[in-house]
């Protein structure tokens, strides 16, 4: 057998071995979502050794009015799977319009997925907030029971923004266009620029990842 033939035969036999090693090394890798808002680090004794474990913040319970005039709780929003939280002011203009256009894409992508809900919180509540929310929801094409527009007392809203969602609004500035992904346990699993198509594409992908982890624990 010629040297060239020996070399070719060796390469042919080597390919399956390399493929096996590649799959063995990398085939079990998974795309894991991060968890945001670390609160503290606890130490746990495991098999006689102390291990450090980060404890993350869970969004606390809240109760807000919807565009339909009824109240909805944080538990209701996430009890089926997850929700996408966003923040707006009815008079914020173009930034909120751009954000809502992206949120419409998310709603349409998961229209038939009952485990995905959207919640847009008004950071500037008014006495006629329910009527304002209803007009805003209608203009955004929100599906009833799928996309909730929410409002509450100023103190409640401020607490949610700062303490529960970890945002730091600038006084006098327009509401932040941060969008958050909240899982079924109340943890923040994603943070995005609501006006960025690229970021919102990432949100759609990460919702799929989170749903996959629910289906394949």
C-alpha cells in the first residue's frame, strides 16, 4: 500500500474518533440563563466543607390595577410560567412607541403560549389611570389576558421599580426602557433594552430557553 493511501486511510479512521471526542466534550453544553439581583452570599456546610452560595432577590408580591379595571397580582402574572415586565409613561412619546413595537413582536411570537405574559407598568399614574391604560392597551394591540397594562399608587410603583425590580429611575427623566424577564419563581432572568431589536430578539430566544427548562427539568 502506498504511503498516500495509508495516510488517507488513517484520516478516514480518525474522523469518527475526533467526532466522538468533540461530542463527548461539548455535546452536553447548555445555554443557561443568568440570574440577576444578587442579595447576599450564604455559606453552607456540604460534606464537611463550607461552600459559598449566592442568594438572589425574588420579586415580592404586588397588586395593581389593569386596563380592564380589575386587580392583578404578581403571583397571577407568573403562576403559569413567566412574564415580561416593562415600564412606560403615557406621555413619553417615541421611546415608548419603539418599545411597544418590540413588545408587540414578543406578544405575537408567544400568542399561543399561555405560559408567557406581558406586564407594562405605568411609572406616572394619574387619577384616571384605568381609562389611560385602556386607551394605551388598545393602541398597542394588547390581547386581553395576555398583555397587561398596570398602574398603582405612586408609593407602590416607586417601591416596585427600586426595591423589587432593581431599577434606579432618574428624577424628572423619562421612564427607563429596561425590559425584564421574570421566571415562575419570581427571579429576574433577563434584562434588555426595550427599544433595541437585537436585545428583544435575545429576549425571545431566552424565553424559549426558559420554557425548555420547564419542559425538561
